[in-house]
């Protein structure tokens, strides 16, 4: 009986199975080397109990032998013991990696520069976030004027010794007197919100709990705000239970949360979520209703002067209607109504019939990424072949000008209020550290405020964009960055990164970790795969549900392009992705294990048949489909699900899976199950490890110290298994 057949027999004796797999691994180890030609001893992994769970999907029996690893590590002694055993093995490997200490030392020096956020004005004061260099969390500062003396308003570094409490959102009252802010613990998506007086920094006694996936919006009189929250989960389910039945409330300053006034709920549709916004003129409450990750919204509203139920403006989830702002009764929306690459639409709530709707900025040849209203202007951000392009229009839709940028890169910011005459933005690229500018809306002039002082020479690196053909002939863009003078000899250690989902685009931006990778002598490539938003709705939909395989085909084609064009070889090619990108890496390494020299799947969605049963997973049905409700979608999901497509007796590339015990976005059970099955199926000397961080969550709010440690581990792992002899600058 082959191992490939045996894995579907839930009654197979575990000891016989382990002996058979070990014998196979030893035979392969005797004749096998790693993909870079370095002989290794076979790894010894912790013993993992195998269960007998088999699920039925449309008549197909699907084994799930590691279902028990889905349990919360904080609630299960068995899972906690498994985590400790896996980390022990992984840490032993990491501690023996060449260059590990040198990489961390250099990375720490590179990371130690002042990082400034984009300034913004609220009331009569200016605010900005700043990190001195190695602070675990950025600090919020206030100033009375742009050239005034900065004063600390909130410093999250004082909240905990290990820096695992982070600031998760902030919103100022209309008069700038109060600020509501979220506290994020251990990387969890849950937020506790507090309020402080901006002038004194005094924290008020108000405390709001169980907020997730949304912020707050202040009433025009600054006496309270609107927000949405979930019911308190059971204590043993807060990191895993489904997020259902969000409700919207009004909180009056000084009240207990239990006294907050319910504004809206929809118990008949528990999957609905509600995002409230009070218009800047203080006349309307606008509520965006969402139910998943797709930009498809219903819209409710009510004049604030009136009481009672909310009025329905958009009563379906057919299209995107992202509220931008208003001019009296005229509501401005970014929409994909008959415009896959987005347009700007006005709906007059006094004349809401569809025949009265007016498109003032029609669809462009480029995809519109974001839209805002500052002063009497619309500021629209587009992507031109994945590069940022920003245009300024007046409120009638007339183009005023395009914003000039200093090269190929990405810009962010451009926020503000209707009374403002200027705004701020930040620009960067792979080889260009962030620079912050003030933009004058009247003159169109950009004034440089500050540039990050990073310990490297931008002129020593270059960035290019190429286009390659995917399996079906689709042209896909990719950025390639590296040191100048690179020899195309087919041997360069190369890291290919991708995401490919949820309408998320990957423009070229600055990253200290990627800079170090290039400084070490590596090539960094970033592919703009289908499933993202680089070319609008059609590009996104081409990588979703039963079309998801297109994303993996694009990524594999990107790898083949890098090899065919002599940037690298399979032995020297690593792949990396996070979250949906972790799924990307998991799917590609199971489909083409021989193509890659090392793999770094991080916080990935690895069980595509059960993702919708945990926390935010139900939202992802928009992108992935659902194995329980649609047979065609089940077949597509089962065909690429990383956990289910590992094959016994296969030699997989050196792999380091990363996750965190408090990740309540993509629950760590995904990575736990994938690691257990990978170690079981793998037949070869390459290490297949899992690195499990504590108190780190999905990534947002992770302390600087933990980020540096993780990146150093990853780069040292790649350096060894991609046969890299890194160029490392002295930290003196």
C-alpha cells in the first residue's frame, strides 16, 4: 500500500505509520541533498498525535487528522505542549544558523532611525506619530502649530514592559477637545477604547470593550460618539469564536458602557456590520453596512436633528458605495457602479431615486484606489501599473491637476477636513526611504518637511518593473529591486513576495527588512498577482473563488520568469507571503515543491475547508467561496488547500512557518495543522519548522523588538538554505 493511499485510512495504526515514514525518510536522506547541494542530517520532529476525523463534503470523505490542533493554545494543555515542543526544535535550528547574530545586529542598526507619520490637523492643533528608532510602539505627539514644540500626548510604550500593548485607532472630537483611542493587547483584533482630554492629557474614566473592525465617530457637539461592537464572547472563545451580530450604539461622555443607547442592529442578519460616520457639517449620520471583505455596501442615513429609524439609501449589496463626504444633501461616493475601475458618484438624499444619481468623475483607464474630500477638492488616488498616481478635482468633477512624485513609488496620506487648505502625504519606494510633504491645495506645490535618515545609500540600489506571462497568457507586473551591478548569472539569492487577494494592491514601498535583504546581496521581487486591486474589479475577481488558481499560476510564472531570465535558480529562490499571502506560499509549495529553495509562509490560511468557522473567517467567503454550501467552490478549495494537498513521501523545500498564539484574525490552528501534516508527509533532510510567537497576534501592533527577532530568524534561515554568503556591514 502506498503512503499516498494510506493517509486516507483513518484506522491505520499510528506506530506502523510512523515507522514506515521514518524508514522512507532515512532512505531518501541517504541519497538526497538539499536543493542547494548541501548534505544534511534528517530532522527529528516532535511526535504529533493523529486523529481519525473525516468530514463529508458533497459525498467526498475528507480526512482532518489534526483537528485537535484547532483548539486555543490558552485553553488546551495538549496544544500548549505541542507548541512548546515545536518551538524547542525550531529555536535549536535558529540558534545554529550562520550569520544569525550578525544579521540581527545590522538589522537593529538599520532599524534605528526616526520614523515620522503623516501629520494631521484636528481643531487648532497638529498631531503626528513618531518612533525614535527602536521604540516598540510609535508615540502620538501634539503641536500648537506646524513649527511648534512637540509634546507627547499618548505613549503606548509606558503601558507594558514588553511593548505588546499598542494603540489601535484614534478619533478626535470636532472641536479637538477630546480624543477617543483604542488599546490593542497582544496583537488581538479586539480593542478597548478610552477617552482623554487633549489639552491636559487626562484620561477620562469611560471605557468601552469588545470593539472590533471599526472605529468611532463623534457627535457634532463633542458630548459623545457613535460606535459598533460585538457582544462579549465566552472567556474561552474570545480568540476563536465567530464575530456575529455587531450592533451600533451612541456613547455619552461620562456614562457606563452598559447605558449606551442602541442606534441600530439587524438580528435577522447577524453577519452584517455597521460603520457610522457623522458628516463634517454635523447634519447627518451615515452608516455603511457591510457583510464581508468585498467592497459591496448598503447605506443608511438619518438627519441628526431627527430621531427614529435610519433611512435606507442603498438597499442591496450589489456595488461599492464608499462614503467620501457631503455638500449639503449631496452625498459623494466612490463606487464601482457600471465602473469596474471605480468612479465618483453623487446621490442627493433629497432626490434619492436612481435616475437622479450623477457620475462626476467617470471611470479612468487606471484603477481608483482611494478617494477623499479636503477643502473644496476631491483627492483621488489611482494605480498606474501598480504605481501611485494622485489627481485633484473640484467638487463638480473638473480635473485641477496631477500631483508630481519623485519617481516610481507609493504615496499615502492626503487626509484632512473641509476647512483645510492643505494636506500632507508620505512618499517612498524600495530604494527610497519615506519623505513627508505638505501639499498646498491652491498652488499644487509640495513642500518637503522631513526625510528619513537611514544608514544606506539609495543610489547603490535600483528598482525595475517587468511584465511576464502567466499560464493563461495574462500579462502580470512585477517589481525587481537589488544592488546596482547585479550579474544575471542564475545564482543570485532571490526572495519573491506576493499576496494576490481581497482587492489589496502592492505598490512599491520602503521596508527596512527588504533593504537589508538587498544589502546582503539578495534580489527582492514583488509580483502584482490577480486577486489584488492593481487593475480594478475585474483583476480582483479573476483571482477569487473558483478562479483562485489563477493567483498561484501567476506566482509560479513569476518564479519561472526570474529563473529563465537568470536572476536566480530554483535552489536560490525563496518565496514569502503573509496571511492570504501565507496561503499563496502554502499552495505553491504543495503544487511545485521542486521550484523553490526555501519557503516562508506566515500567518497563513491553510485549511480552506474550515476557515469560515473562526473569528473573521466568515468574511473571507467573498474571496474564497465556501466548501459547505457550494459544490463547485468545494472542489476548487479542496484542489489547492495547502493542508489537504501535502503528499506523503514528497521532499519539500526548507520551510519555516510563522504564526502567533494570540492571532485572532487567521487563528494559529491553520499553521499548526499545516506544520503537523507537513512534518508527517515530508520525506527528506530539509527542515520544515514552525515558529510560534507569543503575544504577537496577526501582525498589527507587534513590538519592534519582536519584529526584528522574527526578520533576523527568517533572513538567517534563507541565507543558509539559499546558499547565500551575505554581505554584512559592520555595525561600528
